[in-house]
């Protein structure tokens, strides 16, 4: 029997998000919208010297999109931009159904619990919303090579 996507971690992050607030003076902010279900969020980051010092989000949506955003913000806070990119890539691969190593799953921490969502295509976009927004944001803010 397929395990429920509504794990204890997902329900806890949805009910009591630590990273859902308006950030003062972010260095970058970007809107993310999932038009298929109406989930919306604004992701804010404060990046200093290549390290994500603070990550937060505001917005509304289903339990999956909100919990996933909170897990992502928790995971990337304190990480370098490069590491945040790597973790984002791992997460997006996982929810598409790609097999990750146990070390990679461990790197994703609680977000790895969303792996079962790959069996529910309608919910994948919900889980991906914050991560895709982060990916776009990091790509947009990358220093341009001369």
C-alpha cells in the first residue's frame, strides 16, 4: 500500500511553519505561482558573501506547497548558494521519481519525506513550487561571468 504523502513532518511544517513571515530587507524576493491549483508564494532570501543567511516565504496554498516551502527554507538557511542549488536539484529529481542515494536523501533531511509525492503527479507541482522559485531566484542572482 502506498504511504500517505501527509507525513507527520509535512503536517507539522504546514501547521507551524518556522519560515513563513515577511522578511525585513531581503536581498532577493521572487513570486512563485502554481496556476494549476492556485498556490502562490513569495520567497525572500538574504544572501551575504554567497551564503543564504535567511530564507522566508509568505503566501497561501495547499498543505503540500506550504510544508514543502517551510522545509526548503529550513534546509537552505545557512548553506552556500552552490549547496542550495545542489539540494534543489536533488529535491526536484526526487519528486520526479528519480532514485536518490541514501546519502542524498539524508542531505534533504525532512524534505526527503516528500519523495512519495512522485506517485501523485497532480501534487508534484505543489511540492516543487518553492524549490522551482528558489532555483529561478538563484539563477537570476548568479554573478555573471565576464
